[in-house]
C-alpha cells in the first residue's frame, strides 16, 4: 500500500517493513486511518553465518551466563540490567530511560599481518530507529569513553545518520568494523555502509561496545554475538565488586570528606586487589595527582590509556593497586571514608568505581524480562499554514522506535477546552494528518491521543495561538 503508516504481521503492529520472525506470514499494510490492505506474503531473509569464518579469533554467542568473566559492563546501577535472553542472547534492560550500556571485552583485538588487519563484529538491534551503536577501539583498558577520545582511538558510530531506514526496531543486524592499511570499512550484514580513513597505530586494543536503545519505554537492547580477530589469548579471571564513593564529586586533596565508607569484605584475605574508577572532568584538574582514599590509606591512581584529554566532559578510567595492609584477615570491617581526591578537581565527577580481585566471578545472569508491551506512537502537533481566519494543524503519530505498537483509536482536537474535531483511526499505527481549523484571535489548542485500549495512558499536546504569531 502506498503511504503505509505501518504493518500488521505475526499478530502485532509494527511501523517498519522489517520485523523479527520466521517463515512467511501474511502481512497487511496499515494506512494513516487504520485501513488494512489485502494480505501479502512476507519475504524471509535467509540466515547467513559465513561471516564467522572471517573472525579468526574470539567469538562469543552468549551461551555462558557468567558475563563478568568476559566483559566489564558499565552503566547506571538499577538502570542498566543485563539478563540472559532466549536462544543464548544478552538482553540489556534499561527501564530508566536515556541510558547507555558499555561493554568492554576482556579479550583484546589483535591485528594480523595480512591486508585485512583486524575485524570486530557485533550482532545487535541497538542501531534501530533512534538507537545507537558505538564501537571504540583503543589501546589500554578503558571502561568507557566520553565524547573526547584518546589520541590513538578509533570510533565507529552507527545510528540513523548511517544507512537510514534500513533497520527495524528490535531487529538484529550484523555490524562489522574492518581495519585495513587504507582505513576502516563499516559493514551491515556484509554490505558496506560507511568508510573512514583511520588506520590503527597500535597492534592490539580493547573493544568497547556502547549500545543506546531507541527512546521507547522501557529501553531494551539485545546482543546476539560478538567476534574479535586475534591470536588465542589467556584472559585473567577476576571478580568485580562495585563500590560507591561517599560523594560522587572528586574532592580537593585536603577537602573534608563525608563519613561514608565501603565494606572491606571483598578485600579480606585476597592475594591482591585493584581499584578501578572512571571520572568525568570538570573545567580543570590534574589526574596525575588523583588518589583514592580508603580509610586512612591513599591509593595513587594511574590512567589505563595514553593520549587522554583532561578537557571538560572527557572521561578517563584510572586504576591503582590496593595496599597489602587492606588485604589482611585482621582489621576493620569498613573503610571510611571512601572518596577520590585530585588537585584542582573543580566539579569532576565519579562515574563508577569497583574492586577487582583474582578469581572467577560467581555472578550469574538471571533471565531477562519478557518482550516489552506494545507502546503508543509518539504524537507531535504544530501549526503550519496560518491566515487571519484559519490555521492548518499538523498532527504526526510516529511509532518508528517501537518494537511493537499499541493500536490507536484516533485523536481529538480541543479549542479553548471545547471539542472541535475528532479523527478516528481504528486500529491505527501512526501517520501524518492535516486539519484546517477556523480560528480567530488568541486560542488554546489541545490534541488528545486516544488508544484503543481504554486502560492505556493517553497523551496530549498543548499549543497556544496568539495574534502575534499570525
């Protein structure tokens, strides 16, 4: 159907002509008024695993539920929640909104001596409509990287600006960054979608994967596989214990600290331990003098990457060895205070901190939550053409970011709290609507979205029309 606003397939409504499923089900196009087309058979994209042969190193299908043995996951606690999905898949649930999850693979990317220097592959749905996938390749072991990269880092970003309109919400695609002597090629399902002239100056680097879901509620990203080229590697097993500083502001060297500490239990009897932390810089500060205070002990911290920037809003991961005295069996149960200190801190923030001790983590992924419930399309309304006596109201219902859409019954237009127009859209998915309304003088206009399910929360947009705007 020309001008389809969405589709009805596999018992659900979607905005994109691409949907995850199997077989060749019937598909009906849905227009802006909810009208259905005659059914047509879907085209099935054949599975292709040939790409795995090009990844001649480490390949992770997420069959192992012990995620910490292979990655460090960075994200707001309680707002970035990893889980095991069906069929061996990592599901990252992000219920708070506006969050990004960052995975640092403990296995390093190691370059070959051939024409193709290296390759990183990620199979994910993160780059769907309004979502984002970021691949950072950087020497060292940073847990996350802000907007300002270290000097030798290579960043690949896939979002709506790259191959727009080719990815449906919640649909897995394979993205590959291929490093050559001439630059970086970015592939989607084997087809080139972007290039960059960046050539690595290093022989090995960490792979840092950032995933941002579309702005639907709740946020959700799935990762089906990660592949990294390189020789067989032995990765030291560690157990991580997140710790929270008494204040998330980096203090000056002699500034008074709050009396808040951390439990010493993870350190008691450990053969060794390391503290890792990531900070975001303010407008100045000298991380060469940054220390972590654990009780009376001061732990000097050093950057885990070279070529870093201390510019405002840049992010830097640092690490330091915990003193042997804090590993003894005897001693206090708590270390108070726990703060970070830096000369000229000036509003620098602590983003995360954790302890690493040798040994395999016993933290096992739980089952991921089920597929999110369908969500209403996002409604926007604005005035377009205006004359002294009337105005064109444009109402847009956009469901592109939704994995599945809650059907819409229609919308209503109120002028000064009085009903002026009703537009029925029975079983609708979205679309663009123009209404010409006779209006004189200053008016308040409200557009109310009505879902088919009366128990679903409605949405409204409030507009003001004044003489000065006409």
